[in-house]
C-alpha cells in the first residue's frame, strides 16, 4: 500500500494475512475404558500444521482445558480419567503458515465438541444368600455413577443370563438344584461398553431329610 500527493509517493507498506485452517471434524472415540479413551479426528481442508486437544466436563467449549498443546497426529489417547464420567473433547487446528514467531498464538479453528462417557467402575460383590435348595439371592453394590444397566450371567452351574436396570442390586434365582455349587458374573455397563465382571459363588441348601 502506498500513499501519494502531487509531489510524489511515500514508501510503500506491506500487509499480509494467514488463512485459517479449516476446523477438524467432530472427534470420534475408541478404546473407551474406565480411565482412558482414544480420540480421533479427520483433518480439515485448510492445511493445519498442528493440533491441540481440549477436554471438559460440560458441553460449553469455553470450559475446555488443553490436555495436549501441539501434535501433528490426528489421534490422541487421554488417560487418568474418572470411571463413569462424561467428557467433552474438541480439537484446535493451527496454521503456522506465514508465522515466523512460533511463540505467538497462531491462527486456529475449533472443531465441534464430541462427547464420550468412560466405563463405570465394577460392581462390588455382596454375600449370596442360599434361600432354599432351589433358590439363591445374589447381591452386589453398584458404582455411584455412569452405568445404564446391570447383567447377571452364569459362570458355572445353570445357564441364567438376565439384564437388569441400573438401580438393581439383587437378583433372586430359582429353579436350582439342591446342594449344588453355583457361580455368577455381575457386570455393569453403559452405552460405551461393560466394566470388568465380578464373581460370586455359593452352594444351595441340601434337601431336608
């Protein structure tokens, strides 16, 4: 840009700009566990030079905290998470083109947030109650958060497999054989998968003589 009057021109000045990198796609999730998750995203079309990953526990992107500040890969595994907790992730795409000072804040584009819930902690087994020669009540304590369902399945003896609500903490099984050992698996789950199962074992009462 140059200004001028009737006696001549001033020295010109140069102006430049940097095109923003296109926002990455909404993150997707895999390898969801009780304490970790792998976040993946598809690069935008604007030539991002690096990515940062933000995490929060609300959908408000203003509440995101940066968990990795700069990487070129389009996946990141975040560990140290709390079981049964919903986390929101968004990805910042940086474009360093035209930036000589890499300590400055580069132009950036933010992806939409994606939500994931870590797997719940495992249930805590209780003491089974052999009610009769043909009946046992299995009891357990559920984790405090993050579960959608509970299941009870046979490990040895019988073939029971039942799905229960997330608030259920006992199941009475009938039709069993007298004086017989049974082991059951109790597993809690949410939409992202199941926690580790816990085992409970007992023996039904013998028939009365």
